[in-house]
């Protein structure tokens, strides 16, 4: 069993829809990262958070340390948001664990 | 552009070949990383270098040999690979060692196919 589980694995949405991607983890962490990977491979770091909530444009990330859960929300989704979204947790030992990713397709 | 470049972007090699992957970062970072991404599997951290010193080797087979001549360049030397080594190899860098404060910047990756 992976230390980091993401759901759903695949998600298709209509343009404009509100999207939520979930991440649950089973280990104690110092931080959680949300990454975006576009077709072709390049990965971009979206958020790095250890508590509460962060917002950047149409993206919002929340984390509940007690429940070992994080969510990534996309408001007013757009086809350019189509990508794989990866949750990664950093343990206090500085080990990184990655989820398998959520593949998002936003249809015009 | 994240400031991290990788070459080549695509590589096809036979099991008896020797090749090298190159990563260069233009961000003034001190730490560099090699990751492997196989289909349907989570990213796997392979090696970590901090100030040119290897600080982590996550049980990677010896057919993968990293080299970090300076803080800006990282190589991954490949020899006698197996078809199951086919994957996307990603390089990343950060200002300091991975921590809750240091964001990693990723390169575009090298898509490796071993025949």
C-alpha cells in the first residue's frame, strides 16, 4: 500500500466546473506538496503547505494535519488545467513520498 | 521554463549501450535530485546531491551511476540497462536540501526507452 493515496485517479470535467482532488497519507509529515505535470513530462510545483490553506489564482489547497488529508480545488476550470496532479508528502526524516497522480481532463 | 534543463529529451538505447543523461540548473541552487517515473507508479527518488555531495541513494541498482561535478550540473550515467528501466527520468533542484521550506524545481525530463 502506498503511503500517499490520491482520488480520483482520473477525472473529466466540463469547462467552468469546480474540481476537487483529494490526497490522504498515512505517515507523519512536515509538509505536503501539490505538483502539476503536463503532457510531455515537465513538473511544476503548485503549492507547498504544512497547515491551513493557500490560494493562487483559481487554485486552492487545504490541509488537515489531524486527519492526514489534503485537497486541491480548481475553480472555473479551463482546458489548460488538463494535466496530472501529484500529491507529495515530506516526512520529518526528509523522505519524499509521492502519490500516483490524478489525471484531469477539462473539456471545452 | 523552470530554470532546469535536461538533455536529451528522448533516448532509445540497447541493453549493452552506455549513455548519459545531463541536467543543468540556472537557479543558483545547492541541491539536485534524480527521479524515476514509470507508468502508473509514483515518482521514485533515486539520488540526492547537496553541495556536490551525494546524500541519498535510494537502493538504486549500480547500472545507474550519478555524477555531480558542481552544484549546477548533474549527470546520470547508464550502462547495461534492462527494459524495465524504461521510464521518464526527471531532474530537480532546490535552494537547500529538501525540507518544508525549499521548493523543488523540475526539469522537463528525459524519456528513456531500453530495447
